[in-house]
C-alpha cells in the first residue's frame, strides 16, 4: 500500500495549541500516513544549553526535569481533553523524562559529556513530541502507532552528532515494519548505530530522517509542513515582494538549503533523488489542502529566461587563509591540510587557491579548531594563517548557470553598482549555483541589488 511521509518541524510546534493545527492537517489527508515529528521549538536548544550544567550539581538536573514535566503538563492540558488519554499521556511522558534524568545523572557522575551520551540526551525532544502527537491522534479516534527509530530500526553509520543512514542495512526492515494500514508516528532527528547507540542525524536532521524513511518505504511523496510560503526568490525580510518558486529541482533545493535557506535541511534530497520521490512544501498557516503545495521539489529541470531562481545567503561561514609564496605550486600542501582537518572532523566547504594563498571556506564554529590545527602543521611553504569571520556568503541559484553567458557579469555589476567589494567568488563547482563572499555589513545591500538585477530590472 503506497503511503505519504509527512514531516512536522519545530516551526509547527511553537505554541501549546499548535498540535491542534497538526491534528487538522493529519485528518485532512483521510488516509494512513507515516508522520515524522521534530521536537517542540526550542527544546533541543534548551537541552543542549543545560547539559554542561548537569555536570555541576544534582539541583541543576532537578530543575531541568521539573521544567520538562511542567512543559509536558501544559501541552497535555491544552490539547487532550479526554481524561483517560490525558492521564495515559502524562504517565508516558513522565516515564520518558525519568529516562532523561538518568542520562543527565550519568553525565554528572562521570564528570564529562561523552558523544554517545550527548546524542542520547538531545534525542529526547523528539521522543516527547511524538508521544504527545500519537496520544492526541488516538484520543480523536484515529488508528495510530508510535514507533521509535530504534524499533524500525533506522540504522546509521554510527557517527555521533552527524550520522548518515545505512540504507542497505535497514531499507527492507523499515518497509516491512511500516506496511500496516494505520498512521505511524516516528520521532525525527536520530537513528541508531549498528551496535544500537543513538546517533543524531545532524542539526535540523528531522528532514533527513523523514526523507530516509520515505525512500525506505518507496513513498509517493515527502510532504513537509512549514510556517512559510515555501521557497522564494529571496528572503522576504530583506527584499520587497519576492516571488514564490512553484517548482525547483533537487539540486537547486540542496544548494539553497546549504547556503542558508531554512526551508529544508541540506541533506533532505539526498535519499530521494535516485528514487525520484518528490518533496512537497506546505504552509500550515495557509490552506490545509494537501493537493496544493506552495513549492514542489523534483527532478524536472526548468531553465528560466533569466536563469536565476533565487538569491540566498548564510552568515555561518568563515574564510581561513593559508599564505605563502609557494603554496599553490608545491605538491601535497592541500592534501596535508585537508587530511589534518578531516582528522578533527572539520569539513571544508569550498577551496579556492592561487599561487600565494589557499582560501578555505569553513563553518564558523570550526574556526578556532581549524586555526589550531593549521598553525601546528609546520609547513615551510605557509608563512601565515589567518581567519576572516565577519563575512557572508551569498548564493545565486538556478538551473543553467553554466550554460548561459553573462550571469557572473551581472552579479559583479550589481554588487559594484552599490559599492560592494567581492572578497571571493566561485562558479562552476555546481551546475546550479554561483556564490560570492562579501563583508557582513554589505550582505543586505548585496542581496537586494542582485535580486533587483535578476527579478526587477529584468
């Protein structure tokens, strides 16, 4: 029986009454679904910020547990009116929070936060929201089953913090486990290693877990409900009257997500491309008609007259420069740099080299660790290592970027028109994106002027 995987993220779970909106959406489908749910907005960040405090005193742990139980009681009181179901839900939630308390006590007693314990603790937000949603659905007479990723099992490669799903190990089992004629509710964000340990799928990884499950069960669609009107030609906070993108390709969606668009996790399309499973984006604050997505992501390649479909940005990157008169000439320098950074689990997002400099585009959170590693390398050809972190990366995305002349010239012209200097630019690494790096203070003007160039002046 074909199914649709439906994912509800933290943006759908900001207030106590938001579960009621989700209930209406689920009822509107009028068919069995596989639902993947994120934690309530802010819960994962709350747990992350409190872990280190649990090292110090048991009182800190008691406060965490008290706040979590208070939050759960308020949500149940707002949404589940059936007294028996309300009591059942609170018992299940108290049980899961008591489990969380044990892990926090473990952190307290050993005096550190091992990776496996951190992943375990941060997965509890999704467990709580899935218990709440499952009981709400059942209290309204819907046939539903709660299935945790460890019971599927959603098996990963075992990397803590940023795991990848091992489809060969789990695809057939998941398809069989979710074959019933009912609604399945599954916590997102995590899977389990081959040895059964909880492994997170990266920050915001519920989209990726939903996409992975969609691939495993050969779903008709992956439906993602947001609180915005899908993909746009630019951020509505920066640009007046941006246009909505009805359809984009997997590659365009991946690049937009990678460079700052918050609609999808960057890895969402990864499991779906080969299987050609479309992603449909809906706005939960708009119509609840699940046949009319606000944006549609699939493999259909469409080149617009102006080529560019969207201008997005990210402030999450920094530039690390390795300077020296021979860094671009001497063999092996970049290999040694990449190898050492990889050992520290630091990802290089892009590399642009010249005769006298190697420019690495890294995530800002990795800047200090990268500088430590690179300054200890002892490469004779490298005379200086420096970081620049007050920058923004602006990505210009559209199918046909490499096949149509003049796009780069228009980007540079637009930036020059408002007096903005481009620090780094790259075209050609992908068929669908060019990006530039500018000073952070120039980011808003650059986005607006480039958007004007392609969507207003055109």
